[in-house]
C-alpha cells in the first residue's frame, strides 16, 4: 500500500456564502495529516446533496469545503486508528462522529446524538481529493457496488431508509405511501426502497417528464405532477381514504402544507427536507389532534441501515440514477441544484 501523498491538493471551496456565493476550484490546499482515531482517505468521487445549498446560501454555519457522500481508499491511519483500514474502500457520510455515550447513542441512534460532528459542517467535506475521517464511524463499501453507485447511498439512500424505518411498525406491504420529490436524488431511491424492499404501493409526486420517468422506473405505481395535477384529489381518488403515510422530501413549505391532506386519519407525515431554519411546520394543531396524525422528523439513518442498503445495492435491488461529472463542473452543478435542475443524483469525480 503506497502511503505517499502529496502535500497540496485540489478542492472546491465555497467563497462568500449567501446571495453572492461562489464556488472556487483551488489546487493549493494542504492535505491534512490524520490525528487520533483518524484516517486519511483518497477520494475517487462524491455525490452532491441538495442540502449543500444550506451551506452555499448561508442558512447555517458550514465548512467552506462541502460534500458528504464521498467514496475512496484509506491511505493513512493516525494513532489508534486500525491499520487494517489501510487500502480499504470506504464511504464518508454526513455523520463524522458521535459521543457514543449519551442516552440516544446508547439506543443505537448515533446519527441523532446531540454531540455529533458532521462532515462538511464541523469538518471539511468531500469536494476535495483527500479527506480526514474518524475511523470509528466509517462505512466499508462492499464488493459489487461501484464507487459512483455507493456515493449517493451514503446520504440520499440512508436518509430514505431512515425515513421509511420510522413507518415499519405501522405500515404493511400493500399500504400506500406518497413520496413527494420522487424524481430527485433522495426521492427516487426512496421510491425504490419503498416499492422493491418494503413492498409498499408508492404514489410519486414531482414535476416534469424526466422525473415522471425516473419515478415510475423506480417502482412507483403512479406519478402525479404537482404543477399540472390536483394531487390531493388524485391521491384521494386512488386510495379512497388517503395514503397511510407520506414522506416529504422537498424542503418547501408547499410540500409540507399539502402533506396532511394526502394521508388518511391516523396517517404519518415523515419530513426529511431541510428548508431555511425559519420555516415552520404548517400543520393545524386541531387537525393533527382530531385526525390522530403523527409528524416525524427524520435525518439520515443508522449504520446497520447503511450496511443493509449497500447489500441491497450489491444485489441489484437498489440502483441509484446517477450522472457523473468532472470536478471542473462543480460550480455549474451547484447552480443547477439551486434551480432544482438535477434528476436523480449528480456524482462528481475527484481528480486522481
Ligand atoms: Zn445529504
Ligand atoms: Zn451521543
């Protein structure tokens, strides 16, 4: 295993986050040295999550190097990090580390730890050639899953597995679930998991022919276009009483507003979208109470869910729709994400 790494590397950097944000491609950033429990990973590619826009638009405090769906090879191990990781193909996720000691961690929900650190937020992200990762929280990528296929599963896929897991005690095969934003990076993988693994009847909601095609190919029973269809009426027509649950993927107020009208009484609304922090849940307290609705917030998922999802991908049951781009396209891609111009998931190749 070659341990020679350069001292400088290429990275995409967010400059001036906010209205006038720019993405600058640099080739003079230092390659970090792994510290205690850390490894250095040479990345081959990274998915580009729409939640990166929160960093670009300064909706919170983020690292200037974004990206949290990285795949690469461990090239250096710091003190106390297992040497056996050297040469392993690993995934870098949103969860960089957790305390492993709080009540939430002890229940197995490290991704909900209040003390968690996040890749691209507290530590530099994956739009760089070499990234530092905490060896204790890495995902090993199994054989049979190509790098660019694994990348979108690390956040988009895991988020949808996590969201669907919130329904596993209440929904059975054959029940209806509405997935809004069904043609995007998260949505279409969610449709595949819901339809192919959970055997739910998926009602896909998004807009445009490309997203219709991808949603239906992913296993949705029907597709309703929110720009041209009366989605609530069509869902009621198909289901009789409304769906058993809906997963709200787009971080928009409109999608959240529509959610209660899509589900039947005692239905579930699972939100995974991340709108601006000042956007409130537009849900009438009386309607929620009288109809017995449950609202659930869900962010990524557990490492067990990650492992299972990668196994499903290796078996060919889950196949993210990806478009692979060169590193030089990053600034343009971020612009496209801003106007929601990406069907499926954009994956960026890091210069080798
Ligand atoms: Zn993400
Ligand atoms: Zn914890």
